[in-house]
C-alpha cells in the first residue's frame, strides 16, 4: 500500500521500519530536516519537508493516491487536523495519535465526527497493559484475544518448578487446568514447541489459559504469586495518571512520586484516591521513608529510560515487589533483558503493534480470513495473531493433522461462538471461528499464509 506518515519521532520511525519490511511504499512528512535525513538513512522511504496540515505539502507527498495517512506528530491538534485534510483530499484511511487526557473521554465522538479510521493513545494503551500485569502478578506479559475471553500469559520457569525437565506433551496431563504452551524463549533462542520439547528452568514460556485458572496453575507448578494491594509509581506523567485511575477503580492503594510541584497539585485534584508525593524518585532516602520495602508493585514511569532501569534494579534489591519498567529505546530494551529488571513495556511498540494490526486488516479487507488482533512477542521476534475464519477450500473443514502448516507455527486456540477450544489434530477450522496463530514467520496477512 501507499502510506504517508506525518511525524518521524520514535513511534513514526519504528512504524516506518515495520511497514517497509512488509513491503509498503512509505513517505514521511516532517518539519525537521535533520530527522528526515536520519530516517532516510535508516530505511528506504520518501521524505517531504513541510507542514502536514498544509494541503500543498500533503499533495506533494502524494495524498491523492495514498491508501493510508498516519499522523504521529507531537501535537494532538496537528494530528487531528492533518487527518481531516487528508480525508477530504483523498478519502484515504486515516490514523491519529491522540494523547491528551482531555480528549480521551470524547475520543469516540471525535473519531466519528472527523471520519477517522483509528485513534491510538499510547499512554492509555500502555497503562492498560501495566494494569493487566498488576492484576496477574506472576506474569511477565499478558496479551488478550477474542474480546478478552482468551489470554496469552508469559511466565518464567523458576528453579524447583515441577515444569523443569518435563516434556511439553506431558504438561497437559500433569495438571488439572487447561493451558497450552505456545512459545519458549531459552538463552535468546525462540522455540515454537512440539510435544517432544523438554522445558528447562529459566525458560520464558507463553501460555494460553483462562485468567481464572492462573493462580491455581502458578501454585501447582511452583511459580511464586502474591495479591498486589499497594502500588508505587515513579513519575507523575500522563501514563501514571491513567494507570492510577485504573488501579483506583480496582481498589488498589496507589502512591505517585513526582518532582514537579505544580504537577503534584494537578494530580492531587484529579486523583483524590491516590497519594501524591512531591519528591525525587531517585532519592533512596525518600523511597525508604515511603516504605518501598513494603510495596507489592513498583512501576518506573519517569521520562528517562536509564532512570527507570536503575530505579527498578534498586526496587528489586530492596523489595519483594512486582517490577514494571517503561522504556522507549531498543538499545535500552536489549540491556534490560540482561539486567532482569522485571516486566518491560514500551509505548512505541504498543502503538506500532496497534497500527500494524489495522494496516494488515486493511490489506485483506476485500478478501477472507482477516486479522482481528496482532501482538509482537519476545522482542518482536514472534507474532501472535487472531484470524476470523471464512470458508476457504483446503483450509476449513480439514482436520488440523492433515493441513500442511509452515514450520515454527502453532495453532493455539479456536474460539467457536464463545466456546474456547484447545485444538487437537482431529479438530477442524469452521467458517465463523476465530483462531489464534503463534509463529516466528513475521508478516502473515491472511489465514491461508499458515500453509506451506
């Protein structure tokens, strides 16, 4: 497709890299020539220097022939206005990043009235992701499918767990709960497991299972879990505000530590159920006074990746808490794996994932078997996709054991009218099902791509 991206910051650049990798024609618009040159040096794209809210700039970028216009500049207003102009100029699909909490309450009205195809609020989406991790303390990552009926949960197999040295094929029979191991990460190697694969201590495993069975499963396999009641958040930005609102509704006790006094006063008015502490979250004495050692979860959400990593390392040393770290640069994310700081969330990857899902759905909107949900796992080396199944000869009505599937690909779950099925070789895909596929083959666009 012909795609125009307005704004080549962290999100725009990451998105452009992924779209070019999936063989789309991408043009960037930005007012900063140094950023445009940097992007063009990294990826094969066209660049236009100019204001994306000016029609002549959009025309120069090829808006009349564009399939999709994505606005991810630093300004919500510029994003919305440029999408409106793009829509009027070419009737293309439009996607806007909208971050201001004042717009969040009315976002559906704005989307409908402006004819936007999609809006994404990275801070809100990341806060929801963090809240999921807090609700499931033993998980390192939680992804939801089938309107939250199905969940893929990532765990670390600890030393002493009964899962260690057990074959994947034996796991289902050894425990009463229903769960399926979909992905294993071992020493940076990704394994889409067959039944003969043997689990090892230290493996990161992604498991499909009902949320209601998580605590029971953790106890049976020796994964430590605890009920989180107290949450400490370092940094009082927009993401912290959203997270505190979600956690307050879940009856969690929340503290936010923020350096800016005016921001503290604003948060105090917006979050009456949250304790707002004016101070420096990197001050060990302050953390001791605020009883970091007794907190159940520590979330580092300052504006600096390095600061978040160091804070999380300190919290890990001082407290037996669930650690969650926000980062936004790939280089730091790679370091974080070595440091074992806990769960890592990245707003730019969450935003990119969300938009890529829409792009792939657009690509096959005129065909069958479209993508409903898309997640990137294991440092973007694995994709978990949910497809809607349409009647396709050679695919539907055929027993799974007779399908010639690509290697390193697993059908994890079938949702048939709300009935969740863990598939066996004798099961079939039927029209109207949705199916979850996990694979190292990045870029699948339709369900038929699972076949050799």
